[in-house]
């Protein structure tokens, strides 16, 4: 009986709050020119529920067009997820043939910068693709970190997005990715550089110590949220 009562009391914390709906036409959340990568490692995650369409959808990243330096998580026009990091020496990208449209999926890009240069794409904390390219070395760009469309204003997402996380200088393990998937506040350290719930605030709130708030254009609040724990999602 006590266990049943505890589950009942905890139930509100197991349901995700609102998220942001991006309708594919000039919707974005712009954090500005922050979080340059350099030779550091990178972890970037975002909950995604994409809509079936035949166009490319930019979910989260710091990149303009496909020829720009930067990093991104997006979906190409054939509904394959794509995880990419690029500098002046080469384009490092890994794709998966999984069609995630219509289902909440936790998408993560993990890059071990510097000497390793290994890029791995994760869906729901499971590795789905990987690539190594030693030509990619130091990533520096003046593009903005954005949700919903690239810094160049293209690849507008037709999707619902929530809980974006970026940490420069850390490549999360599978256990760490699993933790932040179910509770975004469970980042491995206090050094997370961006934790944006996308709850519908304007400007968009950042729960990390960096406080990179974002300018909101066009997006609407959605009652459709991912299956995350809410009890400990507090400012770090």
C-alpha cells in the first residue's frame, strides 16, 4: 500500500511538460553565437518527435549551410537521422536509416575531439552510427546555436522538440546518456553549457549556469512532451 501511494504521489513528476512545436516555416529558437567547439569533445542531445515529410529538418546545432563549419543534429529528406561535425579540413557525418517520425526519440551527437575525432550518433542512448575522420581538428564558427532551423535560415524543422543539452569538453558514456535521457538535470557535471527545456518561455530559459537564453521566433507551445522525469529538473 505504501509503495502504491508513493507511485501515485510521484506520477505528476513522470509526465513531461509542454515542448515547442516547429511547423517547418521560419520557426526557430536562437541562442546566439555561443558554445564554440575548438578541439574539445562535444555532447549534444535533444528530444525529437518529427513529422513525416520529404524535406530536411534541422533539430539543434551551431551551423549554417551544409558547407559551414560547426556541428548539428538533423534529419535528411529521406528521413535518416544525421549527426555532423565539420571544420575547414573536412566534413565528418554519420547517418542512420532509422525513420523516427511520429515517435519521441532522444537524439545525441557525441564527438571525441582532438586526437580521436570519433563521431557517434545515438538514439535513445543506443549507438546507431559512427565515423572517424582525423581531418576534422578544430571547429570554430560564428554561426548561432539554434533549434528548428540552421543559422543560415534553411532546413526548417517540422517537429516537436524538447530538452536540448550541449556540453563542450565532455563525451558522455552510454550510462550518462541514459541518465540525461530520462532526467535532463542528471548531467554528469556542473559544467553543462546549455540545458534548454523548451517549455514555451520567451526568451527561452537556460537551466545551466551559462544562462544562454534564446530569442524565440514563430514557434508555439505544444502539450506533447517526451517521457522524462521532472522531479529533479532544477537549475544546476
